C-alpha cells in the first residue's frame, strides 16, 4: 500500500490530479473499494494539501466523488471537502482584513502626505471589485477620507491627485465626484463623533478573526499536552490562512495573514503597556494547552520548505519597511534556520532599533549555532565601542533577551549553554550597571544549575550590586494590583539571587559588604534574599544594615534622594520610611535564627532600652516580640548622668588583637578586604568598649572610607551611651570635643556627626558643650558646631550658640547677616564721604 500512497502523493505534488485519479482507480482495483483504502487515499491527498499545495487537490476532490467507487469517492470528497471549505472560509476573511489594512493605510498615508502611496492603495481597492461595485467602493473610500477630521486639507489634496490619475485608479470623473461628496458628508457627521471610537474601528476585523481562531483552540483553562486532534485542528487553521495567497496567487495576502497570525506569537509586554492595558496579544490570553498547540503549529509551518521559500521570497519586497517587523516575528515563531540569511539582512545597517530587536528575538526563537554566532558577533561589535547610544543599549538588551531564549530552550545542550554564558561574561564588564544586570537576568538566572561556578559567581556579583541601582520609574508609575512584591524592579533581581546564591553565599556577602552603608530600598531586597538563604555570616551584614538604618536621618534626605514604593493594598505610591526598611531586616535576622541572630537582636534591644534609638512600633515591635519573647522590651534605663554603669567585660588579648586589626593599612591586603576587617573590629569593640582602643577609634572618624567612618561613629555612640560607666562616657565626650576643635576638616566633620548622633541636648553633653563653646577661637570650628546644633534633633541651641555669639536659628542668622551688611555699608559710606582717609572698613566675618 505504501507504494500507491507515494505514487498518488507525488502526482498531486507535481500538479497532475487526473493522473492521480487514474492511479487511485488502479489502487482500488488492486486492494478493493474498502473503507481502509478510502482513508489511505484521503490521507495521501490531505498530506499534500496540508503542505499548502491547493489547486491539484481541489480538482482531485471535485472529481473523486463521481470518478471513484464508493465508499472511496465519498470518503475522499468529504475528508478533503472539510479542509477546502476551511480555506474558502479564510479566503473571505483575509480579503476582509486586506481591505481593512489598505483602508487604514490610506488614512495613514494621507495624514503623512504620502499621496503616491495612498493613490496606489486606492487603485488596489478599486481593482478588487467589479465595475458594478465601483460606485459603492468609491463612496466607501470617500467615507474613509471623511473620518480624518483634523486632516481634511490633506484629504482634499488626495482627491485632486486622484482626479489627475483617475484612469490608473479605475476611476472616472463621476466616481471621484461621488467620492468627494461622501468625504464632505462624512466629515460633517464625524465632527460630533467620539474620536477614540473612530480610531479603534480600524482594527476591528483583525480582532474579530483573532477571536474566532482563539475560540477554535483548546479552552483557556485546559492544561497538559495537546492531543493529536487538537494539534491537527490548530494546524489546519494556520495552514488554511497561509494557503490562500498561494492558491489564489495573491502574495499581498501574505501580509494580512501574517498580521493575523502574529497575534498568536508570544511577545513580552513592557511595564508601561501592562499598566496602560495596551499591546496585549491574543497569545497572552490562551491557556497552556492552547499555547503549546499554537507554537507546535507554527513549527510545523516552518518545516514546509515549499512554503518557507515562497514566504521568504515575498518578504524581500518589505525589507526596510515597518511591515518587516511582524514578518520577522512570524519567521521566528516558525523556528527554522531557513530564515537565517534573510534575518541577517533584515537587521542590516541603517535599520531601526525596533526592527533590530524583533530580528534578534526571532534569531533567539530559531536558535541553532548560526543564530548564536550572529547574536554574539553583534554583541561583540557593540561592546567594542567606547560609548553606546540609547538605541545601541536597547540593541544589546534585545541580544541578551534572544540569547536567554536560546538558553531556556530544551533544544539547547548544556555545553552550548555554558558557551553562550562565557561569551556574555567575557564581553560584559561586571560594573556596566543596567546592561550587566540585563545580561545576568536574561542569560544567567535561567537553568542556573547547568552553569560553571565562575559563571554563577559573576551573575551573583552583578545582581547584588544592581540592588543599589536607582529606581527610574516616575512618580506617576503604578504597580499591579496583585504584584508579587513591593520591591518594584528589585523583585526580579532578588528572585534571581535566591536561585543563584545558596551555594555561593560568600560571593554574595563580598558583593554586598562594600555597599552596606548605603541606606535605601536595597536593604529590603537584601533582607528578603538572606531571609531565605542566609547563614551566621549573613547576620553580620544584616546587623550592619540595621545599624545604618537606625542612624539614618530622613530629614536630611532631599527631594531627589527620596525613594518610593507601590502599596498594592492602598493602590498608591508611598515614600519609603525607616520602619519600612528596619522591619524586614529585623525579620530576616530572626528568621535565620540561632545564637548569633539572638545576640544581634538583643543588641538592638539594648540600644532601645538605653534610649540611644527610638522604641519601635508596628511590625518591628511585633517581630522583636516574636523572636525574643513577650518581654523583649525592658523599661528604658534611667539616664546615668550622675551614676556609674557597669563596664562591659572583655578579653584583654582579644581587645589588643582588634586594635591591631584596626591599625592595619589599606595597601597590602586590598582595600575592600581591609575595610571589612576595620568594620568588623569596630563592631566588636562597640560590644566591649575597652578604653585603650578609644584613640584608634577616634582616629577613624576622619577615615576617607565612609563605611569605616560611619562604623567608628556607631562604635563611639556605645562608649557614650547613657548606660555606660560615667568615666567612660565623660572621656568619650571630652575626646569628641577635643577632636571637634581641630584644623583637620575631615576629623572636625566626623566629630560633629558623632555629637549629633549622641545628642547635644543630653545633660552631661550639654554642660560640657556650653563650656566648650565659650573657648572656641577658630571660625571654622564655630561654623561647624553652629550648623550641627541647628540641625540636631535634640540641641541646646540657645545656650551653646549664645556662648559663641551665634544666632539660634537660620532665620536669626539671616537677620544677623542683614544687620552686619547694613552696618558695614554705613561705615563704608562714611569712609568714602570723609575722603577715604584712613583704612577701609573691614568686611565682617561670614559676610560675602
């Protein structure tokens, strides 16, 4: 039987339906007119038809019913009749879409004053109807032009062009006049219409046909692999649509079929599009089974070399036009390497960034060695440039997205996966900010278990640093009602780190540590990652961030530095608060658990109890009670201004080792490593407060590394804490004032920050401060202290500022300057009036 199948199929493929009928009769004569034979014959003919060869099969089906014995003739005619009727159905639909597209283009060309292109479309529309129907078609075109309410001058110009080219456009003077009358009447009526509704009308036909296709696919809620029947039905629809241009020899209909089917090609929506609920494709509304059926149907089309060669040849005419974009998307969905050369040319020099991105996406869908090398070669070319324009950055991001598609594909072998990652890693510097982030998210997070250690570590470093990138959304940006996280753009980064970091926590810690002092939303993301993956070393990082957050003063943040998050429950954008940052840090420490976590939380509790930081409320208080018990908070200790606290116990040898560690230089051991050792030493010294370390700690107030100087301030606040032994407190305050009264600007600034942190309004500090203020001679010291007192939350401004002869507030300062200026101007005027005798009056200090 296989011999007869092949013979009938070959005759139909070569356009010989009558010979195929004769061969079928011989087949029946040899095997009998059985139902089995009928099914075999129908399958052979349907196979040819599904390969988009139409006319020979139509003739074969038409004659089979009378020429062949029953049940063969009836079975063959019925089986092929179903497919033929489907093609005829979609032929009508495609002509409707074609007419709608040409009409829409007439409106667009007219608006843009491309009258030749618009005239060409008018000619095409008129040629598609018979002479009897041309009056109706001319009125239709006139109505279309009348809908251009704000472009009637351009519409009138097109009418004048049509008058000159009436014969070439299948028109005459009478038809053009009727077209113009219809335009004028329509324009008058449309003045009262809803413009938004008018514009939406021009995609109605495409939407209706897309809905029809969707309804023929498996239901939205259906999961699992598609059955053979479901695959056949979906494939028959797609083949019927693309068969029409070949069958009717109307290649222009390929574009209309492409515009319809590309709605079933996956395309990731931008965040803006999602928020505005636009650009949504029908594909996004399908269920799992339907999506799988659609993608497999596209791939079946890609295997048809007869179709792909015809389609590719037709598509060349659209190279360099906007229409190339849906064309290359459709090519990508078919996943055949037959389109590789075409796609390379489509993304050639001078093409728009949008077109290039679509081509890259298509290459990513096709995959294969040639596509990979093309994408990597393009990436290398971009990265050889010293500066990338915005369009080139978008091009690079499109390449990462395409390579990510290839990596995620089950067709990609592990060796190929690692090769792609190595190429990306070697061409993208880790410090390349958002571009490195795009590479990490698209290429390194998927299938992370198949990566080498060095590749995974590269991605961890990039993702960790990217948590501190600024949020580029505007104040009008809205999050989703059911968004996964309040982290915004950091959510995807955090999810990637959760996958990559568990086996390389040391790499994650090393990447985060240099950024620990930079307060912001990144703290929340780090807490979310370490809460799931952290260990004892993670607690130290979280505690440093917690201390940094506690020290942060929201009042010092200007409008440009403020951070916001989207509250999905309240559906509004809210400013980031300290409690919002501290809460996840406390929870993450408690969630990791263990002795070290408990000690860290107790240290925070001690700061609260001693009054060094404000008592928490809301979630923070709840979490503290959850991890330390109901009695987590003790009553704040009575300030020990007149008494002695107990000095912390410490090991003398350990203290000496920490001091030695603190005195280490930056050169030999590396800046980052030494910085972390200094911070570690300062953190431990804060817990034991040995007096012999104080000089070294104070020296670090002027450290050029802001993380180290901040750690020194945090450490010294423990020395000056209200619950500390009085002699230690007094010595700390005295040394602070001594460092404040210095010519070293960095040291003076550090001492001022420490004063502000301890609180100049505290009685034991206030008393010493007022005495100190009376002894100041340096204008620089006065200026630094005055600024500190005016901005501190708890400040003895009146007494201390008065002791320096400074105004108490900024307003008083302004008044004082005005008074000084007035006095200076009067003295100068008198000096000039007196003939400029004697020395010129000096300009008062502080007056510019």
